[in-house]
C-alpha cells in the first residue's frame, strides 16, 4: 500500500528549504512587498479616515473620477474595496508561483519573530479565551481605533453645533444625531473586516496561514464589535426621534433620495437576531437556533444596501464580494453526494466515517471537514477533525464523531441499526446515509512536522487529529520522507476507559523497530472518572469495532474548496471580478439612465445584483469547467471499490493491506501507559519532557498542540507561558503552542 500513499511534502528536507534562485526570490519579495503595501495603505486609510489629510485625498479622488461611468460609487469602491481585491489577486499569483512556500518544513521559521508572536500565549483567562501576541496586538489596535475615532467625532460634533441652524432639534438631539451617524460609519468600517475571516477557503487566509477555524474567533470578536456599534447607531437615532415626537413616522420611512430608515431597521433587526443567538450560552444550548438564525446574514446585507445606497455600501463591497465567491464555491462543492467507504460504531460509542476522495485532493493532518447527512438535516453542516493522515491512503479520508447531541445520536442510531441487521442476516436499504462533504480546511503549514520535540495534549475525542498526526509521522519515517519529530509525548485525558480503544483508529497501529529507533513515542493516558482498571481490561481488544456499512452515493469528495487547484481558483476569482465590474458598467450605462434610476435603495439593489451576477455567471462558468476537469480526473483515476459482503476495502483491484503485528514491532496500545483517577500535571510532565529531550544540556524547542475543551486549552497555555517551557536546571526551555480544539484550531 506504500505506492498508494502520497506525501504532502514533496520537497525540502528536515533542516530547511533549498536555496532559491535570485530571480524567483526577487519576484517573491516584490509580491510580498506589494501585498503588504496595498493592505497597510488600505488599513491606514480606514484608521485615519476622519482626519483632514485623508478626507482631502478622498475628495481629490472623487473629483478626479466622479465624471466616469461609475461616478462617486466607483471612487469610493476604488478607495475602500479595490485594495483588498488587489491583495487577493496578488495572493493568487503568489501561491500559484510559489506553491511550496506553504508546505516546506522550515526549521528556521521557528526562530522568526512573526512565528513566535503567533504562537506565544499572552492572555489565558478572560473574555477572549487564550490569546496569542499577534491576536492581542490586533485586539488593542481595534480598541484604539474605535476609541480614537469616536473621540475625534465627539469633539467634532460639538464644534459643528454652531454651524447648524435646525429649529426642530435641540443641541442634545443634534449631538445624538451626529454621534449616531458616526457610530454607523465606524461600524461599517469594522464590517469591512468582518467578512474577511469568515470565508472558509479564502486565499487571504491561506496566504498568511490562518485556517478558517482559527479565523472564526476573529469573526466572532468583530461581530460583537460591529453589532455593538450598529446597535448604538440605531439607538442614538431612536432616542433622537423619540425626543422629537416622530419615532414611528421615522422608523417606517423609506426615502427615495437619502438614507432609507425602514430597510435599516430590518437590517439591524436581522443583525440583532444573529448576534443574540450567537452568544456562547445560547449557542451552546440551542445550536440549531443559532445556525438557522445566522442565515439571516443575507437579509442583513441586502437591506443594508437598501438602507445606505450604492456608494456607501461600496465601502464594504470588496470583503463581501470575497465572501460571496467563497460561498458560491462551497455551495457548488457541497451538492455532491459522497461515497462512504465505511460507517461503523466503535465500542465506546464513537462513530467512524471513511469517505472516498480523489487522489489529487491534498490536505494535512491538522485538517477538518464539514459533513452533511441529508437523512438528518438538509441545512445542518457539522465540522469534524480529520483522523486519518494523507499518507494512510490516496483514496480515502476518515473522521471520528463523538455522540454529544441530537444530530450525532441519530447518526449513530442509523449505523447501529444497519450493523444489527447485518449481524442478523437481514440487510435493509430503508435506512442509509446520504452524505455531502465540504472542505478540507486547515493549516497550510504542517506544524506537527516542524519540531523535533512535540507534545500532543488531548481531551476525549480531541485525540482525533492527533491520531492523524501520529499516523503521518510513523508513515513518513517508514517511507523515508521529510519528518522533523524525533520525540513525541501524548497526554490524553478521557472520562471512561472504553474511550481508550480510539487509539486503534491509527492506520499505522504497529511501530516497527526501524521506526522506533528514530522516533521516541510516549503515550500517557489519564482516565479521570475511574479509580482503577475495569475487570474486563485486556479481554476486550482495543481494536474491536462494530461491523461497518458501505454506502454508494455516486462520487468522491470534490476538490473545489479548501486545498483546491490554485490555477482554477485564480481563474474563478478573475472571471467573477471582471464579470462584476462589467455587469455594473452595463447597468450604469444602460439600465440606470434608461429607467431614470435615482433612488438610493434602488441603486444599492442594482449594485448587489451585479455582484451576484459576476459570481454566478462568468464565475459559475469557470466553476463548471473546473468541476468537469475534476470529474474527468476522478473517472480516469477511479481505482477503488468496496465489497460490503466481505467487509474488505479494495484499491487498484487488490485487497487493502491491513497493518498487522508481524513480530517485528510494537503496537501503539502496548506503548500506552494508563493512569486512573487523576489528571495530567502539565508542569511536571512538560518539565520532564524538556529535560529529557535537551539531553542534560542546551536548549530545547518544543511544539505543543492541544485539542480539547477550553479549560484544557487554558491550562496548557498557562503552563507554556509560565515556563516557556520555563527555567529548569538553569536552562531556558521554549514552547510554541498550537491549539486545536474540537474542530477548530488556532496558534498561540
């Protein structure tokens, strides 16, 4: 089966990347410089927007371009939306020209300041959870921005009172009116950042190696900030109108020329519903309520365009357009019904699903996918960490699912029913699984391959991504591929001992002597709710699981999202962007003058429809060609099939190799040390590991990955920060913590 495995890292050795030729190195530097220059200029323009120099520059830009076909809308779009689209275009060029930059194992990267800022935990306890140095800097910058801008506007509003002579408004009402307007404008600029991290397959996230599940936190933080500003914006106007005695009249007003109030009320109401249901207590207890109300983002965006018109909406059009590109691509990918090679229920109640995937679909051991089961829900998509290594096989990918709620309980019920029918010899097609998959997403860089010394801390089902990591490391050493880890410590906490059987999900269940000579693996398991081993321990094998079921849904996973083809992704972006610009030019040249469209809300609607048309028409054509190309490759390389009756999976017409103990190796289960009735003491465990890998002298760089509940994350981050990996015996230990919790991950 070795010939079926496809390494993620095709180039580069354990000590770093090969030297680059002068010209490619120069081109890479120029591209990086251009992207940073454009992005920083865009961010600076937003930050200093209230100041006179920026206002003067914007006035000059509008004066120079307002006579063009696109008018003032084009001027504002050029100033605030075009820069982020330019960065995205350069990013596609960059990742296409230098694809290996994101997957090479670079040891020197560990010593870089930027990497240390991403991985060093600054805050552990607090409303933001565990926060890295870079995240802390970002939080501070946004707080400074809001305070600075609102202070600037508050002072300005007081000075403007003397310039206005509005008998109907008192000074206090006028101040509220102006401050409300400013809250709205600041909220709009924050909204420009809101949609950037929520695009799961965004080229910008790939460029700076921030996986979507990590960026989700930023979306949550920005969402709270944006909705707080919009709420204050609306509240200021409500108070002003109440004081004036025309509240109801103003709320239902829908102006043709100027800001339309009623669409703003509808947009804010949709936003408030999304905001309230996304709060952690509500989301934790009523996830489906959160999920369904969050689909109101369409109402929120469209009625915002109605509310402010096309030229104001163009401030946030760029990031929203990038989100629309990602959403349309995900919608196309998720329509496919994916073949399930195996669906089984393990003794501890955990469900294992193995999906068919094309050979050219790339991912690493820190990836995750979204799964939909149509028999359970047409709308719900649930994220799960990938538990298989990309080296386990070219044609399959597996996940482990712990039963925690209604959706997972129903899924296990379907599988156990089929298993029971199979054991009784009465198979039935009445209950099957029609699954769709979106992704894979995850880190571009394989962090687990960047350290010689690695600590994996897992809680319960959090072991899932680490099973993929262990399998990945073992296979790489077996096949002689680049692999940095030499010392690996696994600290795994579970509630019940039956969960320990999950360790058998690793494809490479046995470590040969040739691997054990190069890899020192220590697995420490802690069973917290049992004080002693169960009587049946050793009788029930760790590798036992229920009989699996095979489901033929029609196709393998699609490669349109996640690690998709850079060329086709770039073509999709270019075609959609040009299509949007062309559609809006045609609308401005023919539709608007022909029908004398002057209403702000109508122009806003035209603008949004042109964005949709650009994505759906020329972009859709490229996606169709991309899909046909992927389908052709899959048909040419469709080598797998399954035999349900015998319960064996076949690739290339041969029975898949099953890893067995041939006497020249040791099982992972045998390498596990189990402790009952206690939890891991991270200070002692980390210190002992650091002392051992340092060999009695020098320094030790240790990578720490954690996957589990928030309490576990905080404990590990606190220990990494306090020790770094601390001072022991007069020697400095350093730890970089990469947190991977549930289906989400983020660097600390």
